[in-house]
C-alpha cells in the first residue's frame, strides 16, 4: 500500500472506528482506486490526458460551441444600424471569450476543484474545509496541518497569511456569513440546473430552425415538433453513461469545431480580412458612444458567447483538469475565434442578413452537410449542462442539501461519471414544456443570459474568498482579477436584468422552486443532526434502555440482530436514538446485536479486508458491536447464485469473529465465539429505523410550515430511497422501527 496507512483489519476495542472522512482519504490513496483526476495528478502519461480531452469535446463544449448559431441574431435583434457596430460587438465578443471562458474558467476556476469535483458546491466545500463556516461539521486537524505545510511549500508572504487569517476569522464569527455562503451555493446550483433546462431548448430550436432557410414552407410548429422529438431522444440516451455518450459525441464535435473554424477562415479571407482590427478595444468605446442604452442592452446577447463556461467546471469530475484545459486551448478557443471573425466579415458585406448570419454565411455546396452536423452539435450542446446537472445534484445530496435520488455510476474508472434517472426525466419534461411555451429562441435567449451571468458572478465571489483565504494570493492580483473579470461580469448582469420581463424571470422561477426544496431539506436535516447528537446514548452508559431498564433486566432472544443506520453520524459516536426507543418499548434484545452503518465511499472498489471495521459497544457481556461497512460504488455485493444479503451476512459474522479473536482471550474468547456461532445458527434479523420529523411543541408558524408541511411532503415523495436498502433484505426477516423526532 502506498501513500497512506492501511485501515487495520481489527482495531482495538477501545478505539473508535475511523470516520468516514478519514476512511475516504485513506481509500483514495490506494493504487487503482482513484478517479481519473487522481491518475493525472500522479503523472500518468499524456496519452490518457489526450483521450480524456477528446471525450470532453463531446460532453463539455457543446453549449459554448453552438453559440455562433444564434449570438449575432440575439445581439442585433433590431438590425445593424451602423457599419462599425459589428466591429464593436466583435471586439466585445473576443475580449469576453478570452477573459471568462479561457482565463477565468480555464486557468483559475479549474484550480479550485475539491477532491477532483467541480461546481458551486465544490467551491463551498473547499471553503468549509479551510474555515469553520459550515453549518454542520468542522475542518479536521489534518486539514489545518496540510494547510500550514502548503504555505511553507509555496513560501506564502506574511501579509498574505495575515489577510487570510483575518478573513477566516470574520467568516467564522459571522452567523450571517455562514448562512449567506450556504444560500448562495444553493442558489448557484439551482441556477445551473435551470440552465440545464434552457440549454437543450435554445440549442435544438436554433439548429432545427435552419431548415427554414431552404424549405420556406416549413412552419414554426413543425420546427417545434421536430425539436421535441430530438430532445426526447437525447434524454433517453443518458442512461448509456457519460463515457459512451462522450465517445460517440466527441467525433461529431471535432467535425463541428473544424467546420466552424474552416468556414470562419474562408469568410474572413473572402469578405473582409481587415475585421481583425476589432482587436483594438477602442471599437468597444465607439460602439457605446454611438448607441448608448441600446449598446448596454445588447450586452445581454454578447454574453451568450460565454454560455457553457460553467460546464467546464461542473463537468471536470467526469474528466480531469488538464484534459479540459487542453481541449479548450487547442481546439475550442481557436475555432470559436475564427467562427466569430468569419461571421463579422460576412456581415460587413451583408448586414441585412444578421438574423440568419450563421446559416447564410455557409457556402452553398456545404449547406446540407453543415446543417446535419449543426443538428447533432445542438443535441450535444445539451449534454454539457445535463452532465453538469447530474454532478451538482450528487454534490448537493452529499452536502445534505438535496433529497435522496438514484445515482447510477456509469464508469468503473471515474467516480464522477454518473446518471440520475429522476433528474433526467424531470429535465426532459421541463425542456419540452419550455420549448412548447416559447416556440422561438428569442425569449429563451433572454432567460438563458440571466442564468449564465448570475452563476458567473457568484462563482467569482466564491473564487475571491478562495484566492485570499486558501491560496493566499497577492492582494494586487486579487484586485486586478476583480477589476477586470468581476467588473465585466457585473456589467453583463445589469444588462440581463433589464430583460427580466422578456423571459429573464424563467431561470429565477426554476431557481426559486429548487432553492425552496434544497433549503427545506437542508434545514430539517441539520435539525435532525443536532437532535440525534443531543439524544444519542453513550456506549459507556450502563443503561441503554429507558427509565430503570438496565442490561441485566433485558430479555435475550436467540439469533443476531443487525440494526441498520442510514448513514447518520450517531452510530460512529454513540448509539442512535431509535435504538433507545426500540428497547424502551420492547425490552428484549437478540443474543448478539450489531449496529451497522453502511457507507458508500467515493472510490470504485474497497478491498475486502478493509470493508468492515468493528468496535465493542457497552460491557462485553452485552454482546453488542458497532460495524462500519464501506463499499465502493462498483463493489459487487453478491456472489453467483446468492442473494446480496446472504453474502453480506456471512462477511459480517466472519469479520466479527476475527475482531473477537483479536480482542478477547481465554474463557471469555471461547464463550463469546460460541455465543456468536449459536446466534448465527439461529438466524439473522434486520432492523431498520424509519423516522418522522415534526416541529416540537411551541414552534412558530414558519417552523411548522417548513417541517410539518414542506419536509413531510418531500419525505413522502422520496421515502423509498432513504435508508440502507442495498442488499435486497428479505421481507420475512426485516423489521422496521418507527420513531418521531420532535425538532
């Protein structure tokens, strides 16, 4: 084993089992268990990086790659009023494309991954790791020691350390800041998910609408119908997984970027090579001087050049940082620059065709091949945000901010490649509804820009905190970053807010509904967490029942009782309250009791010898044990011809006996082994705790609304996915123990 200490097979009885976080760290260090990002960091060759970069073209860049189809039409919705206006807009596009997707996301934001994952919650988790700003949990001593070592390694200046320390203290001392960070994370995640609804609609509608250029009899209703069929097919293909989808889509996107770059270069040379003078930023100043308010409003169209930038960060867990940077710099950025240059060169000679600039600028003989590739590219454009939505939902759930959903890992090599069926089909329904409701891309563009810019602004705000507090960047560089990129994004934000009545309300509506769900779930889970910590039973107590009931007065039943927990922290530090509730009402225990907490860690497979760790609960004569069972998402939990629960039960008893042999001796060892063997022969019963949350006595109206109505409704919808239902437990040997938590 390299890079870390192994988890002992049989820890001493007086030692607490490793925490999930500790176990996750150790397991991630095992060779062969890391994600693709770990392989790249460890120096596995450029061949793998190139292959991942190729696959990323089919997943990450479809959105930003299809922006040329509708950007100029959206920016010049009222036509081109001055010949130099196209040069002013081109200059805006080139500098925006360079500052935001290339510099900000490609070289700054991608450095802020957390355990190889990207997205808003990754930024929030990174901040929580280095400061006590989370509403649950604290950073570990190991984190703080690693931070000090990193400072020494990077030779951080004294002023930077002091500034980081002051910012950290202010955040930790402010309850408002803690809530603000959490709410901002939820809002940003909700906006990205809303973006995942809008992207497929606008991309597919834009591409399919191109057919009207050659078939004039084609009605808009027909275009909408074709778009809906394509959207349904796209979401149906998600179950194949990111790797398969990316491998299929990547060649198409390579062709698409080659076409964009090639046609752009052709138009640039044919119509007006001098448009490269738009690199002079004075054209931006003149554009605003001539058009004033209209120029400011047009920023809402220009910002569409950056759509999909957030997917670079949200989807990085599916690939690697280096792979995403490679594909951006070598393929995507050069192709987009040529595409925008070529369209402007075409528009200098044909300003009246701005509404259909993309398709009109295609050389006649290439129209139909380009149209077919455009349709395929528009489908792929949707993939970036769909994959990003899956990742964000998973991160939200792991942070306790989203109800349980089915998460299917589609790759044994990369833990970030997942498929979430419920979210997939809900996205499909929402996309179809938006497509039918708006019919054209005009209103969707207004809504689309709102979602894009708000996510960018929040990401930049989080990034500034990370630069100061974690990276300890020189203050001058931080100020420069805010003055250039931050100011640019705020300018775009003011423009898209102006279009709120024309469709900008849509992403905010999506975000509002998702925020309500996420906040309700997060708040009640936090209250439940504190309730369980407050009401847990210490394993050192002589009394584990209620009132005067002690272990001497408990009746003992034959067999083994496996008391499952749904992954709450209480089993690691004490006995969960539901166990006390069970014993208080049924003063009887099986001859052997095992409190099991099943954890799925963020690796593909966990070695068998590291899968279960045991510790003793209470005095030895109680025959009570705690077991933490860790499984990777690709671990096979059943053997050929066996049910899953049979393999689990056999392993549980085997490891339990090994633990007893290592921690007992003499007659005590013989007696304990005999008791366990006899109980195994008598059979195993599985007890599962189920919980109802209600507002406590004296609670106010809003708390009752949140807990008794909001959370209760969500609980009824998702109850089938809560709890440890991973082994197909036999109904005849499963007992559910219900308990009401008065929060």
